[in-house]
C-alpha cells in the first residue's frame, strides 16, 4: 500500500480532493541554548580579574601595535629620498617638474672649487638624511643652465608642485663661510619646506654681533692700558 504521507503527485491530488487528510507539518524541536557561562565582574575572584585585565591589556597593546605599524608604513611611503641626487639638464623635467604632488624639491646649483658651494653640499647631505620626505638635488651650474654666472653661486631653487617657491642666489643669501647647518635648516623651515625642532633663528643677531665686537674692542683696549701701566 502506498504511504499516504509520502510527497507524491498522486497523494497531492488525493489531498486536494479531500480523500487524504492534509499533511501535518513536522514538529521541529527547539534547540536548547546553552546557558552563558560568563561571569560578571562582581562574581569574579581576584585571580580571575587579574587574568581578565591581562587579556584586555594584551588586546589593547595589540591594537596599538597594529596602529603603529600602519603609521610607520605610511611614514615610510612618504620618506622616499634621504640623500642628495646629482642631476643634469636632461634630468631636470623628470626630477623637478614631475617630482610628484606635494613634494618639496631643493635644487642646489654649484661648482667645484667654490668653498661655500662645497660647504652647502655637505650640509644638504645632513639635511637630506634628517628630512627624507624632501627631494634634495644638486647640479653643476653650467651643466644645468648653460653660461650660468659663477657670481650667482651658490644658488638654491625651491620647488613644489612644479612652482618655484623660493630662490636664494649668491653668497650674500647664505652669510658666507660662517654659515652653520642649523641656519640653513632654519631657512628651509621659514620657506615651509621642513618642520624643525629649532625654536628660533640660530643666526646671531646683528645687535649681538655689534655688542660682541664692542666688548672685544673694549677688552683689547683695557689690556693695552694695563700693559702700558706695567711699563711704568
């Protein structure tokens, strides 16, 4: 005999005719939900609380570690340079005009045999390592710009987004051989190229230099007078 509960086309016809009773839906037993074994803070022992705090500390530290990794990766992606690159006129468009969005470019035009140019090249190597997000370039002046006059050396051009932002032309812009690396860093800071930890311009003030000269002159005169007294 055919099973009246079977899902067949014939049984469906008999059910519609009322010959077979409608098929009852199977009773689904509800799944028992296990009780939560977790404890509230007030139910924990001191040892359990310590263990819980340790786990929370580890979780927070891991989140902080992942955040720092992301920050370091982002920083490394910005720090593309870190040295001074020598370029020629052929490289100019690629290295300067197409440096990239938001990239600061510091280009030093120099010539061998000019002491201040050599000093600035030395300082730029230090600053390039300190500020690796800035593109520091140098080029022999007449190689980059034909017939560029030596009287204009050293020259520093500063670019950003293909725009010339600053131009420092000639030794008078650098204070001669008395120039210090901190003074050059401050100039770049004032131009907006770098963020510095220097709190003020390290270059001696004109007033301070005058007073220092006066003190030296006074001390020299006093020493001469003392020497004259001893002669008597």
